């Protein structure tokens, strides 16, 4: 679209949390995020901004227990991972740290690792940038779970 505005990707994501320090420690240890900025208001740590050393999106956490509770279980975003091999490595890392997740699945056009939850219950999903299909236009998904399961079966049949 010629008259669309110029954009430059996602600047950062922000999540409400019940405990800043607990959530910060989780994102640092599980996903490798690094503290960049602390937001202190009237002597209280109210938020943090983090950066990722290997390409993850900027992430901010804001102390807001009520919103954190209301948002538990919802997947606000999906973090991109270069390819299936990197997603396999991430799944193994998380499993090795005792984190439960739903394992790798073939999704509509790539692979997905769903079912990881941070300390506040937000679902953190990962999708590959690498695609296993070549959509030539918009794709219609009638039932995403059914489609992912069907694609997984098709891929297993091809390789086995």
C-alpha cells in the first residue's frame, strides 16, 4: 500500500506484573534479558525496561498487580526465533530449567513453542521466522489447532 506510514517494527512490549523483581529475575534467567532502565516513583520501583543481547524485542515490566491477575493466561505476543533448530534449543533450555511448555508444534507457516508461562501467568509464545510453507497470499485458518495437527502429521508422513 503506497500511502501506508513508515514503521520500524516493535519498539518494545510491556507487561503488567505483581512483583517486578521476581519477574525481572525470571526473564533474565529463562530468556537472557538484561536490565536497561529502572523506573522509580516516590521511592518505589514501579517498572523496568530490558534489552535482549541476541535480537529479542525490548521488554518492559510495570508493577500493576490487578492487571497482571486479569491478564494471566493470555498470550499478548509471540517472540520470533530464527529457525526450528533455535526453537529446539530454546525448548531444551527451558525444559532443563524445569519450565513446563507445550513443546514444538508445526503452525500455519512455521513452528511454534506455546505454553510457557511467566511468574504472572502470561503465556510467552515463540514462533519461527523460518517457514515450512510458502504462502502466496493471505492464508485462511478455519481451526488453528486442527490445521497445526494436520500439518504435523503431514510432515511426519513425509519424513518417516
